[in-house]
C-alpha cells in the first residue's frame, strides 16, 4: 500500500526520466514466499546538477526468515540505494530492516520485513526516499523517511503522518 501511495506523490518536476522493472512474487516448493525483485532508476535535477537514483530490491536468503500469524514463511529483502552525480557515487548503501532499528521498535522488527524504498522528492536538505517496514502480506507497516544530503550523509526518520498526502483529501466547505 505504501509503495503505491509514494510512487504517485512528490515527483512532478523533479525526475526527467524513470524506468522500472519488476518480477512476479514467488513461493518455492517448501512454501517459502518471496517478494518480487524490483529495480527503479530515476534521473533527478538538484541545485542545477544532474543526479541518478538507483533502487534495487531483492529477497535475501541470508537474512532471517519472517513468519506471520498464519505460520507462512517469508524471505526478507535487502535494498540497495545508490545516488550518483556525473558518474561519481554520492551515496551507496545496502539496507535491511535492521538499519531502521533506531526508529522502529525491536518487537515490530522481529515480525516484519523490509517492504520497499522509493525515491520520493527533493527538499532543501536533499533527496528524500520513502521506506516501509511491514508485517508480510498485510497493510500494517511503519512509514519511514530517508534523507540523503548532496554530500552523501543520511538521516532516517519515522513518519508519523503523511500530512501532505492527506491534506489534499480534506473536503472544503
């Protein structure tokens, strides 16, 4: 749910070109479920400079598996976020759900998986990515924000309310 919400918001005027690739979710012979692998590339203009954002999500067998309340088993994901400027790497990190342990409760993390990270928008502070840690196959998730500065520093925050998305839906009398 978050991925669809974020994928539609905040990108107008910031991205010149975007490409996406996704494969189908799968379940193996042992009943272990995996989310689809995905790859997103976006070109971004920031302070008159050209940047490229790459986000790659893949199920990672080396991470602990996650079980839901029904007993279904899921492979957790790792997500690579790479930001380049003119061929020079500004930021390159492989995220797992544990990278969000400073803002997400340990109990929630133990029952959840890293669902996705998507480029959202630019702000005066830098490049903002929306991330989601969720219980598998549910709408129960914790929305997160990753801000990457132009010099490659990272700030992770928990998003309490997506006010900008909801403010447009308030009826005006």
